């Protein structure tokens, strides 16, 4: 079987296995898996409102998934997507609050750019340390996640508010929500950010497959020393990969700040889940922009549909987390699936054929 087909089958098999395992677990604990998955389906795409909520939940995951894919292609494991998304979330809301009376055509682009810049600058710290000191980007970005959470909580409580747990909501001039989109989806929180995510998918695909810089990032990811020997600036490309990754993650945070919530609130020591979910989405999508789109919609459906399971089927909502975890496990253990897909029974050769092949050699 060709590698192309294997790469396509691994996520599909992972999803199927995840849902089968979820069904078995429901049966073991006395729940009806048919009713559970029916409720999940209805909660994800049952009507226009549910579809809008699914796409809304998928939107930030597209950005963080793309951010992880860019860094991974360049050979880096960016664990700091959550912290970078949080920086983008904070910066975008801050701009919206600073300019409550300015034109939407000014405030909204400024807030989005601020979110991109904040995420990019936060990721650049890890990129610089990796490029010049060969520091592990995994450790550095994990530590930066904690720093971003506690700095953000401090700024919310003592700078943006007077000891409040959340900031005021941004005005209509700084929101990604549009009235006609909400009406189209029966007053869901679906917003303009989804269309920006589609643009980002196209842009990342073109950048990684049709530009010189994209080719250089891939080369650095394959062999940093070979890239350096061939004349490429490996240090610059390391930093660039992390900056682009962080900027995309920052956009994921913007989707939360200006799209879903309209403000920012205390994290209480916990980084946003969209960063870690974005990593899972990228792995499930094979780090391919189109694959990331479908994987994000799947995860968005699991999140929005999961709220219906306990209400309709009396199945604990934690079953969705179990299904998601199993899917991620099998994607992460892709070599297991690959092993079985590669096992093909070869016809036994007759003695005459063995002698003939030996003679040909």
C-alpha cells in the first residue's frame, strides 16, 4: 500500500476506533451508545444553530492547528500554542477596550493585528533561544505557557479592571460577530472568524508549498545542518517558523476574544484548551491545511454536540473526552496502524521460481 493511502487511512481508522471504543465503554457502564451518538450528532449538526456552534468551536482550532503544523514542518514541537493564543486574546481585547468609540474599520483590523503580533512575539522568545542557544523549544514553550497565564491574570485584575474577574465586553466596533450571520444560524455565536480561518488555510498552503521560504522551512525541518551547508540561514528560518506559528496561534486567541466571548477573564492558572486541542487537530489532519480544516470541524462537533449527550441520552459528557483522547492516542501511535496496513501476504514462490530469481540475481 502506498504511503499516500496510509497517511489518509491512519486518521480515518483512528476516528473509527475512537468511536467504537466509546460505544464499548457506554455499553460496559449500562448506557445506550446508539442514543448517545444520536444525541451527539443532533447536538453537532442537528439544525442551523448547532451547525453554527460547531463551526464557531472549530474556528480557533483551525488557527492553532495551522500554527502547530508550520512549526512541526520546520522540525519544532510548539507546545506553547496555548500561551501564544492567550497573548493574542489579551492583546485583541485590550485594543478593543482602548478604542471604544473609533470606527470599526480601524479598531477591528488593529485588534486582529495586535493579536497576531502578541502571539508571534511570545513565540519568538522560544525561537531565539532555540536558534542561538539550542534550547529545547518543548521546555521553553511549556514554561512560557505558565508565564503567560499568570501575567494575563495580573493584567486583568490590576490593570484592565479594578480587581475584577473579567474585563468589560468590547464594543460593537471590535467584534467579529455579524447580525446576519447570527440570524442565518438561529442566533448562534458563529462569526466572521471562520471565513478568516479559510483564508488562513489557503495562505498557509500556498506559503508552505509554493514559496521559497516555505521550502526552506521544510528543509530545516528535515535536516538543519544540511540546510545550513547548502547556504540557507537556519537560524533565521528557526525564528521565522516560530514567529509564524505563534502569530497563527495568536489569531486563535483573537477568535475567543473578539468572536466567542467578547472579553477576557481570569485563567486561574489554566492555559486555554484551544492550544492543546490545536495540536491534536494538526496531528489528526496530518499537518495538512485541508486535513486540519476537517479535523477542526470534527473536534468542534464533538465539543458542541457533547453538551447534548447528558440532556438527551443521559450519558455523561465525559464520554466525548474519552472518544477524543482515544482518537488522539491512535493518531499519536500511527505506527501501530501503519504496521497492520503494511502487512500484506506475499504469494509463496515455487522452487522453480526461487531458482529462476536466484539465477537472475
